[in-house]
C-alpha cells in the first residue's frame, strides 16, 4: 500500500504566521483526491488544504492552532487497494 504525504505548500505569504485550523476529516476516514482535509489560517485568511490522493487518512501530525511552515508534513494518507 502506498503512503501519500500531505505537506503545506508555500502560500507566498512573506513572513506572515501560518497555523493549523480545524481538521475537516477525522483520522481513519476514507478520503478522495481533492477532499478538503484541514483549514490553514494566515491572519484573516483561511485556506483549505486538499487530499493529494484517494485513500485513508491514517495520521494527523499537527494539532489545531499549531504554527506551521512551508513544506511541513501535516498528515499521511494510505492508498487502499481493492
């Protein structure tokens, strides 16, 4: 089974603090590519980060409110083979 890393992309917000918002999917749940996983907060801006692949969200590596940086590993999705 393949593991897909969910990382924070560079949002292009020079020196603005970025933090984890609310998780929109619980661990252990099946997700489809493009499903929204977590809100990313930057000041008054809110970004939704999407699943990069179909599978099961097996690890959530950041807590709500945690400070984040570009490239940081946020979660892991495991592909499910039928």
